[in-house]
C-alpha cells in the first residue's frame, strides 16, 4: 500500500541522512557524498518533499558543474527542471533545460531526453505548438540514436497533445506506435501508453 511504501521511503531517508553526516565527519571522497545526495533526491521526491529534493539536486549540480561528467550534469538539470516545473518556476526550469541542451552536442540520445523535457514544460505552460515541435525533434533524434524507449516517450507526448486538440485519429497513431515500441520491453512506458489510450477511448465515448 502507499502507506507502507511511504514508511519505507522514510526509513531510507533516515539511513541516508545518517550516512551523509558520517561522510562529512570522516571527510569521505566527494564522489561518495554526491552519490548519497543523489539517493536523497530520489527519496525526497518519492516522499513528496520537492523543495528538499531540489536543494539536494542543486547541491550536486554545483559539484558536477565543476567536476563533471557532462552526462550526470544533464540528468541533474532535467531532474531540477522537472521539480521547478511542478512549482511553476518556469524561468528557472527553462534555464536548467537550456544548460542541459548545451551539454548534449552530438549526443542524439541525450538531446532527445532534453528535448522531451523542454516539450513537457511547454505543455504544462499551455504552449502546445512549441511542445509539439520539441517532441517531434526528440522523436527524430531518438530515431537517429535507435533508442526505442526515447521514441516511445516522445510519441506518448505527441499523443497527449493530439488528444488535447481532439485529433483522435492522430492521437491513436502516436499512442499505438508508442505501445508497439514499448510492449514487453519497457513496462513503465507500456503502462503510460495504455493509460493514454484509455483516455483516448474515454474521450471518444467508448
């Protein structure tokens, strides 16, 4: 149940806070501290403690900004942008996304992830046309990288936009393609595709 999961996340958080305190006392390597802090980000997000999760994420971003690697910086920027978007801090979220985008040059997979992140923020702000453009870019990049999960993610985003425009035929095309790419490969994405297909059928009156 959700109550049991919440209790488990709370226990995990307490253990990580102890570990973090011990690492500070014994002057543990920075990489170990960063690893513990990133786990705290995940735990706090699952507990709904977004502000605390964001503070931990920004601490790690300050480290990665100096020490790298770029891949960690990109993931961290996407994480921070997602949390800021939940707080409707649009400009700060956009700043992190642009920073991530600058670090993805030549990496189709990484750029596809960032483009999908940018699209999601545009969609939340109601900028549907911009969101569609970014999801289409993400889909193209993911195709070049032959990353089926990233393709499915972009297609689900495009399906949601098509549904918001009551374009049921195009929505079905996007979502069925996403389902085909994720079926028996990525359970989480398969679930998302099926949920959106359910919304489509409901919208159609079925």
